[in-house]
C-alpha cells in the first residue's frame, strides 16, 4: 500500500496519521478487527421504570440471561430480580432466560427493565 493510499484510508476512517507506515498498517488492521467484533454484537437499550437508560452489548450467541448478568454488573440489581420485557405491538412480552438474542433479528433492541419485589 502506498503512502498516499494509507493517507486516504486514514482520512476515510478519520484516524490521525502518526508514526511510520508499519504502525499505520497495524492501526488499520486493529480498526478492522474492532469493527468486525462490534458487528458480531447486538446492542440492547434498556430503560428502567425510573427513566434510566443502560446500553448492553452482547455476542450474537448470547442469551437473555447474559443480558441480565451484564445489567447486574452495571446496576448492581440481583440477576434473579431483573425482569426484562420487549414491546411487540401494544403488548409487553416477558423474556425467558434461555431465549437467544438472535431471535430478535435486529442489531439494536429496546427493552424495559423492572425489578421484581418478591
């Protein structure tokens, strides 16, 4: 790859050109790997009853239990007390732990989170 091609690629990706050619190529490859990893993840936007929002990113092969565990890490709420629902039309559907996140068929999903009191 020529220097001009590297500069054009860096400009396209909005990266600053610092370092030698090998370092730039390494940065481009690392950027490609990061984008590939992000593409293999699903983003969940989780809203609580109090109006707080949490962003959870999990792998495509994860389950709703993995989403609950990530929410536990961010909120401190007990995993067994977290209730997640998804809006389908006009009804909220409870999400079971064993449901695979691929079943949504989307890259970004909005969920509602409630804490079970009992």
